[in-house]
């Protein structure tokens, strides 16, 4: 028996970034890299979003996980299939 279809999203998020160098305050990097991920939300909670980009037809096996802290998400767009 197939599981319920997970929701598909386009997620924009800012990555946490570190730099291993010395900078003057005015020259220091100020923000992480902005990313876009597409995937099915299979198991999220209030702290993080868990997306997968690979899923078996029966929706019991998943691959290519991306776990994004919610505090890094700047925009989420749900993709809705036209009927």
C-alpha cells in the first residue's frame, strides 16, 4: 500500500558560512550563500525542514536528503500539481 504523497517545495535558504582568514571589520564577509533546493518534505518539525529529491514510487525509500534549519529559510513555495 502506498503512503500519502509528501508535499513538494522550492525552498530558498541562506547557508551558514565560515571564513578561515583575517579581515578588517569593513572588509569582512557579511552573509552566507543563498541557495535554492527542490524536494519533498518528508519529515519536518518546528526546528528543521527535511527535504528529499529521490523517492521510490511506493514512497517508502528516500534519498538525497537536505536538512535545513528553519531559521535559515527565507522563502518556501509549495508546488501544486494541476488536475
